[in-house]
C-alpha cells in the first residue's frame, strides 16, 4: 500500500463499512490501481476469512466488465456468469456486487462486495447505493490529493461570462492552435445542452427490449426449467411493431405443442390489453433433445407473469408445466422473476451508457463537419476499420470500444481550425502545416472534457505519432504511443489513400497496403501493419 493511502486507511475503512450498513454486504474489499496500466491491489477489507486476492490483473473478468460498463454489477448465482465461479468459490461466497470507483474517464479502483445479509440476493437498489459509496472514495482521494485529484477537479468552475473552465489534462498544443482551446468549451457546452434538451434517449422512452437484452435475460431460462414440472419456458418482449422471444425447453417440442404454448401466451397478453406481436423467436435446448418429445398433452398448465421494468411494457416470463402448479412453485417463480428484473435493468443501464457515449461522439463531430461530408465519411470509415482491427488483434472489449470512439472523433480538432480554407488550397504553406499539426491536441482537449473522457482523448492526442519519433504533436515513439493511436494511424492512412472522396488521388487497396508495409516500423507500427494487411486480405 502506498504511504499516502496508508495515512488515510482508517477513513477508507470507515467508508467501506457503509457497504455493510447501506447494502448489507457481509464482506467487502477495496482495491485501487496507481495507474491505468497497473494491477489493482487490496487496500482494506472486512469480513473475508479466506480466498481474498491481494492483487487483481487487468485481464480479470471483473475489471473487464467494469471498464466496459462503468456501472456497478452484481451476480446472485454462478449460472449468471461462469467466469466468476472460482472467484466466488475460493472465498466461500455465493453472491457478488462490484462497484467501480470511476471518475472522468479513469477507473481508480473498485469495491468487491459479497453475500448480502440473511442470504438475500443483491438488487438494483443495492447497485445504486454502491454507486453513492464509491463517490465518497473519489471525494476522499480529492481531499487528500491522491492520484492527482483535487476538490476543484470534481466540479467545473463557471466563470462570470458563462464559460466552463476545466483543468487541462492533455499536453499543451502548438502555438498555432493554442487560441482554439477557448473555443473547445463552446463545443462541450453544445453537447451538454443537447443532452439537457433530451436529445439522448432515456430508459423511460424505450418501448421494448432489444434482441441483445432479451438474450441476456434469457440466461435464467435453464434455471427456470429446474422448477419441478417445468418443461418449456420463454422470455418475450412484445411490441406493437413486433418483438423478440427466446424459448427454452427440456426436450424437442412438437409444432402442435409450440402453437399451444404461444396461443396461451398471446391470450394472456390480450386479456391485459398489451401488445402481442413477435418478429423473432429462438428456441434453445440447454439440456439437449434426447428426452421424451414434448407434445400438447404434456403442457398441462401454463403460467405467465410480467417482468416489471419501468417504462417497458410487454416483457413476460412464461412457463409450461406437466402438472398443475402449486403455491410452492409460484413462490419459486417469484424468485426467478426478481432475478430476471435485476438482469434486465442492468442490461438497460449498461446499454444506455454506451449509447450515450456513441451519441456524444456523433454530436462532437457533427456541428461543423456536416458542412464537409467527406470529412464526416472519413471519420465513419476509419471508426469501422479501427474497430475491426482492434478486434482482429484481440483487444479486450473495453479497449475496442475506446478505439472505435477515438477513431470516430480523431479529427474533431479540425472543426475548430479554418478547415474550409485549408481544404480548398492546392498546397499548404509551412504555417498551414503547423496549424494542421495542432488538430490532435485541439481535438484531445475537446474530447477530454466531454463525457468520453481522457482515456479516449489520449488516443486522439497521439493518432499522428510515429514509431520512429518523427510524428506529432509530442514526438512519441515505439510503445510510448497508445495502441489505439497506432491502430487509428494505420486505418486513417489507408482510407485517405483509397477513398474516392479523399483529398488525394485514390489508389487500389492492394497498392495502399503495399505503401503501408514499405514504411512499417518507421511511420506505422510494424506488427499492427502486418495484422492490418492480413485482416484486409481475409476480407
């Protein structure tokens, strides 16, 4: 533990005990990381007797989920995510709630909570309480100057002119572009006003679950089939325009039995005057199809219950039984419903957050670049290429998301420069080039103070750096250049050489790949250039 954390350990433990008081977690541990690239180390804990890890690597499934979702998540059964089986078993625990200590684009640490009192499951409200607790850690860090945080950094300062002044967290731009930093506040204000006007869709505005959210919730269906007598179960999300349904069965279901099952479900929906249309139904057999076939005669009783999610009608859990369902069966069904509602709420919250980040990226680029369709099209193509290359080289899901976002906004700094005049020039002067070289720093300043945060901004900042150190704006070289920046540099060069609306005469893709390979190691990362060529040849 670092000396600065040791000095405040009693206060850290005091905050941690709020997990017991407010979430009723019988065990909790606090982990922090000194930087984005270092493992998370244990700082303090209560309740653990065994199986508590002292250090957690970045590739751990919990870290992967925290970086991807940036919101608390919980598991009440190993069946919900088998990756956590060993983590839970080693500490003799069965339930888990993890909350990120996350601020302005950086994950400083997290709180690992286990086993709610009285054996009760963690709920959505517990996740909200955990979020409030982690904010207390951020405030304590800022009060003590830990991780470079200060109280002033937690809130923006509004000047008398109405502008928002924020700490500069990227390197200073070149002299030619420094005058544009003030204008970046206006861009961020535009994005914030867009959000305030309701430009981003809220959870309440949703009318149905997405296909991915239905499939995510359907992970409970094999467990539902473990209820005595259950033979068929379905999670359905109906809407007026059609919805998605996942059906799970213990054995092969005959067409007649499936028709009977669906008719009972639709009849139940119609009695409630709710939508009853589906456009996609998927049937799963988690235990195989080797059992006795399920015909209409085996569907003796059918129970349907609404999955209550605020603002989303038409979500239903339906189970068919071989016998009449008794009170005990209904009690078990209520437990599954509660778990299912938690999973669906979590999926919606996570999807909303990622959707917001992508919409913000779009809004940062749109206002001026819309006057130059070729520049907007370039951003979209580079984002697509960069995402594919990031996936191809095996980056974690959270890193792939950052790369795509950074690729989409990599040229946002151009919108604050006199791009119209620069683009129309047949040749650029030395002064013009100095101005153009400022766009990564200008763009990074815009992105850093947007909700996309400094992690995405650092990739934008370095997307014109070169392995041999001759790039700009900072002259970084080799591994000092973020991998996301190295990916984007290759992808944007390829698009500039091949696109029909590029500023230069386009060449065939094969010729462009040849040029990239010839300067690999100097202008482009050699290993990534080879991977890019391999990916393009396969496609």
